[in-house]
C-alpha cells in the first residue's frame, strides 16, 4: 500500500514538473514572439528612416537641379548654390572637430538675419547610420562663452526618430559642450550668437623659430607612428603645444573607426609612448586631461601615468618613427 502511495507521489511530482516545463516553454515562446515582433518593427522603422533620408537626398538633388537650370543664364545663382554647399561644409567641420561628430547638417536653404532657414539636421550612430532627422523652419547656434557650451536651437521642428515622425514641436534645443569654444566660434563666426564672457587667457610663452621647427618635426614623426597602427581604430594627432623630450605637451589625439566616424578624443597635458619588447605591447602614457568616447569620459590623473594600450601598434614601428622619444621596457 505504501509502495503504491509512493508511486502515486512520484507520478504526481513528474506531472507537476512536466506542467512547469510546459508553462516555461509557453512563456519562452511568448517572449520569442514579442522579440520577433519588436525586431520586425525595428527593422521597419530603420527602413522607413533610410527611405526618408533617401527622399531627403532626392529633394536636395531636385532643388540643386532646379537651381542649376534657373542659373543657366547667369552666374549669380550658381554662386548662391556654391555658397550654400560651403556653408553646410563649414558647419559640419566645426561640429565634427570641436563639438558633436554625431550631428550632421544635411542642408540649409538660406540665411536670413543670422538665422539658418530650412535646416535639415541628421543624428548619426557610431557607424555613420542615420538614427534621426530634424527638419526645422529656422535654426540658430548659441554659444555661452563662460561655460563653453553650444546650443543648436531649432524652431517649428518636424522630428523623425527610428522611422517614426513625431508631432511638430515649436522648439528643440540640442546642447553640448565644446572642446575648444573659441576655435568653434572662429570657425563659424557670423553664424553664432554669443552670450557670457570669455575666461581670462594665460599669456602664451614666446616661441622661437627653432622650437616651432622641432615641434613640427616631432608632430610629423608622431603622425607617422599613429598611421602605422594596424587596428580597428585609426588615430591622428590633432594638435601639440610643445616638446619636452621624451614627452609631448598639451596634446589632442582623435580616434575614428574605419569609416572615419569619430569615436574617441584624447586631451592630455603630457603624453609619452612606452613599449614592452618582451610582450610586444605599445602604450600611451597620459597625464592630466581626459579620454572622451561614446562610452563616457575618463579623467586622467595628474600625478601619475594612465596607461592606454594601443591594439595593432607595432614595437618596431614605434621605435623607428619615434627614435629617442620611446620609453622601452622588457
């Protein structure tokens, strides 16, 4: 009798286990169905956005063709078209170099009283794929000199995110910090509205032709070293203040992916190159500054070196390009 009861308990336990497994499978199937639906919607949204960007490009081409047809009898309209193209290039260069590389101006119809009329502004991901599009009736660029912050103010905005167009907004503000506010303002000059006061600038140390020549020589060598790195990320030396062997002072280095899209900015008061011949490892020794990337910002210590590994860098290339400047271990 007891054996029969135990058998029944085992059967009941197996039934319960089976029921739980069935319920678990059904839950997983429901989750999978939700994920498949989400994936379809995401791909559809991306497709719509790609179509929208394509339509935007077609509209720009049509406008350019119409303008070129209208300008067939004269040079004035052609000069206007060229000026618009140069304007867009100037804004994008300043955004990429000093502000936000993921913002790209696609087109501007005109400038009226300092306002950019008919601006089309794209927001890109790390691979340069459009994530969103802003169409604004007018736009302006404000810069707070005291804080070193820029704000793109868009008016009467049609925003498309992930292929879905949002209701028209009276105003959209895109605010971002500037790495070199004065350079940004100088680049865009008449397109920027200023507020606040510039911080006091420390007088520059007087330089000699010999020191300028030495700085330029080492800058070219450092560029050659960076170009020799065979990694997924490509680096270039944006600027260097001075040389104090074996270190570079006041350095800015930009990193981009294979498509040339910005991924990393390094600003350091002091930079050295270290190689370990026993392991083949090449590093940058950085002090006092920051490393800015899409993952966030790393603040560099002032009293000690921060070691940054350079995947794809070759010890022999580093020593050849930077003879006399490399710290060698191992």
